[in-house]
């Protein structure tokens, strides 16, 4: 089956002075695709277009190459609404509407278990739930329908840590076990990077960056003019240009990392860091090899071509060097 699920071409859509403009974008199935950006960047608008709740003013959004009819996609909005009924009735509602009443209690209970809510909650009323529990119940009401695509708008915003962990685990379970395609928006790039197979960054209605993100945290200390350093858990140092503040975080996109078997010298890149290959796998997005690298106690993601992987005889455990410029780090 075709791996490209959604294709966007020459899309323009807006309200008032705001306009979402995406010349081209492809989203693959059976992956978690993340969209980051501040409030007002266009994340929620994009999700509504991907859920086919709105039609773009110009351009196209296609699903498996065609304009969709009856697509099994469901959107969980940032502030979900629950019916003024019990937990059971909220989760079972969609099944009843679809006249799917066989093993109803079993299906509802299993959906709640995925978001770490026990069967003791079945009779609990909507007003007896915390904000995090409301979001988990709403999540369960979507996944009980077994959608092909699940779209999540800021799923961890304004909820407790227990609910955030439960939703994070549910997202990974749905991708790995149920093979659900999940599209997530969040302003929390650290969290989004931890669950996403692919990420895009939105700003003012435009995509300004993409890729699996490697997050490097501060504190940053000045070495000399426009060169700052942060220390990884096991002592290796990463150099970057001047940060917005000493505790800022930065993204290093995998495409910025060059892989070498030798410690290269006399090059413009100031970062030459030893690492060991933890895992290699085929990258669904681009026909490349995706590497997970352990560098000084931190995992990084990088890409190489299949030819390069064969030439360098890349296998788990092999020592390599990650090479990238200080200017390759983008401040969050």
C-alpha cells in the first residue's frame, strides 16, 4: 500500500489577516507526525484541514491521492467537550451512533485502559473528572472507533503529569500496536520531539523547518564572541552561536549532521563528537537510513544514504563521529 497518506499542494487558507500557506507537504501513514509552533502559527487550522472539517480556499489536500469520502479520521481538540453523562456513555456514544453495540462494555473498557483509566470510572459523571481525566476520556472516545487517522491538537496542554504520561504512552501504543497514523500539534517541542517520527515547525502560517529534532538544553556558557558551549551528560561539549538566554534549548535537525568514521580535522565545523550507533532503520520519509546515535549519554538522530551505510559498514555498536557546525543549532 502507498506509504504517502496525505498530500498537500499549493494550499492557502485563512481568516481575516491570517493565512496558512503550504506549497507542498507529504505525511506518511503509520507514523507520528508532529507540528510545533507558537499560538497563532496555524497548527489548529492545519489539523482541521487534515480532518476535512474545512476546505482550503485554494490548493488541495488529498488522502491516498484522491479527495476523500468517508475517511476514518477524527480530531481531538485542545479543549474537548464531554456529554453531560457518565464516562461509559461518553466513550460508547460514537459506537452507538454507528450502531456498533456488540461487546460494547468490553470495547469501552479496553479504550479506557489504553489511557490508563480503570473500569471503576465507568459510572463516574462528567463533572467528577479532573481536567486531565476529561482529556483522557475524550481521547478514549476517539480511539474506541479505531480511526485510521487520529489528529490531536495540543493533547498535553494544561493537564497533570499523570495524564500527560498516559496520553504519551497511548500515542506510542496506537502507532506501534494498532498502526494508527497520528498527527499531533503542540507548542511543547521537547515533548513533541520525544514522540514524533517526523516534525515540522510552523510560524505565521508557514512551515519553516522539518525533520526529526534533536534537542540540546542549556545552560550555555560563553567561550568567545558568538561561540557558546553546553555540556552533554557524560562530558562531551556542543558548541553553538549565541543563545537567546543561557538556559535556552536548541534543535539540531538530523540533516545537519554528517557522519564520519574518522575524527576529521581542519574543517569549518566546530562540533566533531564521538558516538556509537544504537539502532539503524529505513526512513519512511525519504528512502534513507535513520541512525540513532549515543553521544556522551544522549541519543541523537541522523540520516545517511543506503550507499554510505554499506560503504562504512554501519551496524549497531559501531563507533562514528557526528560532525556539524555551531550555526546548525536552531534556537527554540
